[in-house]
C-alpha cells in the first residue's frame, strides 16, 4: 500500500513537471523574457499560497478543499517545470551572441574537431562579440556548431581549446524535412546549441 502511495505521489509530481518542460522548452518563437517573468510571478504566487496553506492548514480547515489544493500544487509544479526549462535554455540570456548581432565572434573550441569529406566540424563556445576587430569587444555567451570547408592542399590544424575569430555569419539550426529524418535540431538543442555557421578556409 505504501509503495502504491509513493508511486502515485511521484507521478503527481512528475507528470505536471514534465508537461511544463515539454510545453515551454525550445519555444524560441515566443517572447522568452516575458514568459520567464510571467512564470516567475505565477510560481511565486502559487508557492506563497501553498506555504500559507501549509502553515494554517488545520486552522483554516483547508482539508475540506483537498481537490483544489491538489490542483494548485500541480499547477505550481507545471509552471516550475516550464520555468526550469526556459532558464536552462541559454539562448534566452541577454548576453547570448544571437541576441546581440555584431561583425565578429571570438570562439573557443570545446570539443575535438572532426574532419569528414573535407568539412571540419566542431562545437564552440562564444566568449566575445566585436563590431570591429580593433574594438575591445563585449562579453557574450552561448554555444555554436561550426563547419569549415577545408583546402585539401593545406589542412587546418585545430584542436580542443583553440580560440578563433570568425565572422558573424550564423543561421538557426533547421528542423528535419520529414519525420523519418534524424532530428539534428533537437539533438543540438539538448546541448544548448541553436545556431550554426559554415565557413571556408581562407
């Protein structure tokens, strides 16, 4: 009986939390800053109610409204899950490179580059944005998928930890053309990568 009760409690927490994540995760078409603000406000109000209800549960005889209190609890978990998902998404940050277009990006390679069909691919962390190469630049955050078309006669010698200055030519990662194709966009989004760039070796 105790096992069944524990399982039921776990599901009552898991389902609304997962629902909030599924609804709000990756909603880049929405105004994420406004959503974060609203979700924070809603979570604060619901948490305040639950906290006060817990303190004065018997005094206010709130046990008469178990269904309503359970609904408020589920609602809080749902919006908390949504808030967690949006805060995990680095692209909502004010200093994310995609939110502050410049002419150049300074990146740090954070995985060993892989060469296939003369295309060198690697993930990189953006650390600075520049309007001009002579500028001091402004700090930036976010990850980027980089692909470089290499010259067969002169291979690029890049490795983990190298820093590069690249032009600000980024595009959003596109979804698969058909449901049967591998969802490269979702795979990268799980790693907080939402943009890519294709460059040619100078």
